[in-house]
C-alpha cells in the first residue's frame, strides 16, 4: 500500500469511529486518496458523501449540515485556490460556533515555492478563524504513523466541539502515487480501536466526571504543569497506586511516590511484570524515555486536561481525555504497590552507593543532596536540560518545597532572569540549579539596578565547561566533530563573571561542603566544577547498579 492511500484510509476511518456521519467533497487531483477513501466508506454504508463542483458551495453545504446536526462535518478539497474558496464558510463557522473539520490536500514540501502547479502556502491558511491548524506531514511507511494519524484526527474531532465549537484545519501533503497500487501490505496494522475513537474526549460539562474502573494495577504519572496535584495524589494513594512524579510536577512526596522509576522502567523484566491496567497522567511528562515507553504500552491511558483545547500526549497513546477524573478507592491486596516500592527502594539504595563512593563533586550527587537539604518552604528553579533530569533520577521523596523549570519549550535562554523573577515572587528562600551554558546564556540577568529589589537567590552553577547533556546522547559517538559542535567548550571564569556584577561567589570544593556553601542571604553564586566524561561514566554506573538491584527483587 502506498503512503498516500494509507494516510487517507486511516484519516477517514478514524473520523467515522469518532462519530462523523457526513462529509462534503469538492473534486480534485491531489485530494484523490481522500476522495477514494470517502467513496469506499459510502459504499460500505458508513457515511453520507456529498460531492459539489464549487468549493465555496461545498463548504457552505457542510456548514449547513453541521449547524443543524451539531456534529462535525468534514470538508475535503484539493490544493491551491480550492482551499482558499473554503475561507468564507470557515469564517462563518468560527463566528457562529459551528464544528467543521477542514481537510485540505497539499503538495509535498519539495514542490512548494518552486512554481509547481497548483501550489500555494496552505499552512494556517484560515488564520485565527480556525480553532486549530496543523500540518499532518507527508506520510511515511514506518511504524508509529497510524498512532500519530489516529490521535491527530481524534484531537481535531475533540477541538471542533470543545470548549467552543468551531472549525479546525488539517493540511495533508501527499506525494504520488495518489491512487491505490494494488498492494495491501503496510509496516503495521492500519486498524483503529474497535470501541470507537482512538482518543475519546469527554466534554467539560457540569458534573461530567470520568470514572476510572476500579483496579489495583493503576499508576499515576505527574509531569510539568500539573493541576490539582494534592487531590489526585491522595486519590492514587487511597487506590493503592504508585505515583511516578517528575520533580517539577511537585508530587514526589508521601509513601506512594517513587524516586527511581526511570531505572525501574529501563528493566524489561520489571516492565513485563508490571503492566498497568490504567495510567492517569497529570501535566506534561517528558523527562524520561522509559516513562514515555510506559505510556505507549498502557492498556488504558487517561489524560487529565483542565483545558480541552490542549492536552499533552507526546507518544500518541491517550485513550481518553477529560477535565476531571475520579479514581475509586480499592481495598484488598497491596502486592502491586509493594512490588513497585521494593524495587524502587533497591534501585535508590544502589544509586546512592554509587554516588557516595565518588569523593569529588558530581552532578547527580549535587542534585540529590541539594534538594534533600533545602529548608522547608524553599523554591528550587532548575535548568530544563541536564539538571532537571538529574533530579528526576536521584531526587528522594520529600515535602515542603516547590520545584520549577521552563519545560514549556525546554529552552536554554532566560533562565537566570526567570529564576530571579520567581525568587522575587516567592515568600521563602530560593535556589537555582543551572548548567554553565544556561548560566552564561543569560548572565545579563545578573544586572540589577541600584534601586531595584535584589532577590534572596542562591544560583548553583554546574560548570563542566560545555554542553554536558550531549555526552549522554548518541552524538558522543562522533569523536571528530563532537567537542566543537556539541560539547561547545568555553574558558569563561565564573568567579570573574560574578565579580563583574558584584555578586558574592563561592567554589564548592567537596560534596560535604554543600550545606555550608548554601548558607547566606541575597543573590549569590556557587560554582560546582565537574567533568563531562566522568559524568557520562557515572551515569552509566548508576544505571548498571540500579538495573541489577531491580532484578534482584524479581528473583
């Protein structure tokens, strides 16, 4: 099966599983895969297909169907000005709150801006009139495409109806061939969920609560930006579920919170024996690949999304999305939770042993000891790259602190200024854990005018003279160009930088000196010098020791 046919088949099938009953088609060449898929669906009795020659008339026909039925209607056309002729109806749908799913066929990227026939810029063609617009991307014959396509259509279907009905726009680029080639094989099954939509979106209506089926074999995952954390952590605890919380989810506390799930989920034998029946996600997880793999394999993955216009689903595994979820209390055998906790404690002890055996200052030990020693009521702001990941792997559960990071876009810029701003708004002591490149990228943030309030903020800078995270990525296997274009070494004297801005400075000489270095008030800088290569070796030793410890609990 060629990619164009596969994409069109899946898009139409998923729309039908979501509940679509009508589609309107304006004929064209580039939209041939969609036209054939719609015709096949009509022949199977699954849909009413309406064909109109003029795109403007076709779009207003769809508007009338959707306006009266209250259900989203698909509008399909070819590339070029055909798509532009949908615009008046899209505007009307936006202004009057009518759900439409506009699917415009497009030429592939290599034909754009080349003078290729019938090729215009269709990305965000309808501007603010579309509730949501996305480029589907040219289909490829590789695993993972079906989940992407189906979750995309489910998202479009949900956004066309909630929180306020209106039009959404999917731009589908097709390469030739555009018609079926007689081969039905594909690299993965094209089938969807037999129970309906790939992702079911529960509208935010008063009293509308998604009730999770009673089960002991559940997991609560908490990522960045999570809302109502205390409520759901308490509910998960009552249900006997482990809580897998990223540090900036601020849910790593209590008896059910784990600290080593990154390592547990990296052991295939553990994963095989601990397949949850349901996973509930708060916020946006994304620090740990093993954790994302857990979401990908979950039988039922429920995403809590207070704003149904956006919900996090990085691996396209969400089966249900709801603004409110009820986790039922389940009594009985606690073997599920006990097994998770036993493995977690073993992994944490193994990691601690590795870290404590290193006499020099190391990045993961610094992260572990820093967060453990923070005074109650403290704020810790961390860089979004390596520091937050170190915390994720070694931070032990504790209460009474707030952890923040710029994980929205996970950028390196503006972190000193963000930390200062957060500290000025915080009522207790504040700390920041930054890498050297993040610190240098925003050293101008240290400029505070004589009449401006200075924060009570201790900035701990991990100085490994470059981009430390790249030493843990595949790029490290390229010894020739690695140091120049990834390691990006520098020779900046951080003590001199602190002096230039009139900021007190201290060098952390040994791990045991951390508490003394953290003492003091006002804006201060503590430098911790580490070695990137040694850090990569240490992380490998941590992983090896943790995995071995987890396996002993499975024997």
